């Protein structure tokens, strides 16, 4: 089963379109974020996780979007900065 949610947020004065899908994934994966060709984003959440964990993953994904991480090149640094390690 796939659930689809559309959400509009703003980053400064820029409105961002965010599509969210809840799909079955490996339990080691909480979420995945994709920047689409139309500059919207799609957040894929794992349907096998609890609703609490899904919300945690959703907030994590939103942080990446709000921090403009898709314009950065080094994934390890993005995760490091995101988690304040």
C-alpha cells in the first residue's frame, strides 16, 4: 500500500512542494528524499516503521530540505552536520 501526502512549506520566501509517500522498504532504511526535476521534493517513508519513527524520519528529511542539502556535494558532511555529531 502506498500513501501519498502533499505538503507545501516555505524556505524564506520560496514555497517548496513536498510529496510524501509511505512505502514498504528494508527496515534498515527510515526515509529517502529525492529532489525532483521540477524542484519539488519527494520524501519516501518506510511503512514498516512505527508512526513515531516515521515522524522522526520525516522531520529528519525536512531538515535536509530546509538546510538546502541537495545543493551540497559531500553526503558524509551533510549527515555529520545534520546530526550535529
